[in-house]
C-alpha cells in the first residue's frame, strides 16, 4: 500500500542537539536544518510504521489521520499497534544525528560559503 497519506510528526530536534554534535550555524540556517532533519526522521519513521502495519491497519491509520485526529490521538493509536514505536523514533533520531556528525564539517563549510 502507498504511504503517501501517512504523516508522522513525532520528533523534536533542538538547536542544542545540533550544537552538541558540532553544528553551529546562524539561527535562520539552524532552523532550516532542524526542519529538514525532522522531515527526514519523520519520513523514515513513517516508512517503518507502514512496514509494521498490515493493510487493514494502514487503511485505518489513513482514515484516522484524514478524520482530523490530533497528533496525540494518532500517536496513541500507533503505540497500541506498534509496541516499539518509541524505540523506532529514538533509533531514527540517533541515525540521522549520526549522519549529521559525519557531515558536520561540510554543513558548516557550506553555511560559511553562503554568507
């Protein structure tokens, strides 16, 4: 089943997390990077959720989201069906932050060249 309709808003990446891994950028650039990182993490989480649900569950999740359910309601629904949901979030955040660490010099250099 296509997961284009699945929207996951599960992560919160902070400026201090990025600073801790060596990424120090002006506020406007850090905000754009945070948004990009969160979008990436949430996309990966969505893919894992889709892989973890059967077709009926996936249809129900899409229906729930389309009905205007809150993020909390959607999260609760997912947690009831995917017991390791919190671990999926943590793993994906850790993986993406690790990718940023590997590329932090390039990110910082690119930002410096943009100024």
